[in-house]
């Protein structure tokens, strides 16, 4: 009704407030992030539930859990906020000066080396935009994570997400000269079964089954190894120390290969699904801040990788 009191309505601030609490799963964490006291956050949540006449969150001893009504409210609230932000950007026409918030996720190694400098440069260009970068080792559930853009290696399996390739990034086989001198080099993919391979266990995948392509050919090869890790930097260190053959992204291995610290093994073969993508949820109107960041990330990433490749090629091989 037109005469409905202000106190009985839910504002966009309330929607954003609830989404933040539900995403963090903790009133304490929300209070810390919002700069409020725990009592103030708890009271505001109670007032919101009273206005709606339903319980949105169930407090357990370990964390907060969404009720059925809370899940429905959460699923509907974020698209509304995104649409409102996109509408304001379109109406104001101020795409040169971005505002609002942009939450980005990336993997640890790639995030530190490439995404973090990009976020820093983007923040300089858009000082009125609030940027958040989190690094993780596991794929994201966009419905539960408060993330706008995920920078990941490989296309997402969920068709409900939009993926844009930022850069080609083959995964290649490599090993140290010391390992090659001691154990020899495989002459075919099948000979990998006779070598000690450094295994990278990530995303609950069958990490001991390596997949390769060469032109129109594709092969699967089961490998074994005495060293297993879930961290790419650790795996690279093991390869440099001469412990075995590693399957690693080109962005990480190319400098060591060009320097001669690592040998490119079976260079005619590479593993699929190594390209770098920006991923976000499908939206009716993509917010300008997401579009601008992905464009900027692609340009910056292309330039950075080209510079790294040029520097590696110019470095004298030892």
C-alpha cells in the first residue's frame, strides 16, 4: 500500500546486509567486516526477520544455517541487487568512474603472481570502487560464495555460469636436467608409466590419470609417483630438485624451461583444460564493473605473459 510505513519495508541495505551474513555464515565475522558490534548485527537481523515475519537463519553451535525461507530470500536478493547496480550504472552513464563493490576469487599461485597486480592497477584507475580479492584452492560454489568474478584455470563444468577465455595456457610436461641425466627421457606418452611423476592432487580429480592431446590425437595415461602435493609451487620445487616429471601450466613452467632449469618433455603433447578463464553468473544485464574488470584483466594478462615470455627467451640458458 502507498501509505505503508518506512519501518515495514525492506531496504536494499537490508538485502545487502543479509547476503553478507548468510555468505559468511557467522554473526561475529559479519560484525567484524561491517565494523559493527555483535549486538548491533544481531539486533538488525532480528528486526529484519520481524518485518518479514519469518526466521531467515537458524543459529547452531557451529555456524548459521539458512532456513527454507532464508534460502529463498538469499537466492532472490542477490539478483535484485545486481540488477539495481546495473540499472544505476546504465542510467548514470558513469562507467568511466566505477562504483560499488567487486569481489574476485583466484587460485593461490596464479592469483598472487598475476591477478593481485591486476587488481591493484584496476583499483588505482577506479578509486571509488571497493575491491576484494580472495585466494582459494578449491572451485567455488557461486550460490554460497560472495564472489562476482572467478579467475580460474579450465572451463567451469556448470553450464549456468558464463566463461570468457582470457589467455591460452597449455599444461606441459617438464623435468630437471639432473632427472633426465639419471633416468632418461620418455620417448612416448606410454613410457611415462615407467617414470617417477610428481602428482598434483586438486579438486578431487583423478590426479594420477593424465590426459594429453597433439593435433587430432588424444591419449590418457595412468602415471605413478612417490611425491604427491596439493600445491603447485611445491610441485615445481620438487621438479626443480630433480625428483621426477611434472605436468604443469605453461604460465608457471615457461621461465624455468627457457632458462634451462627445466626441460620441456615430449613438447608435441600437452594437456587440455589448462586455459585461463574469467567466470561469473549469468545475468540479464552484466554490471559495468564486472565487464570493465574482465576486459582489463585480459589486456593486462596478455601483456604480462608476453613480457614474461620475452624475458625468459632473452635470458641465457645455463
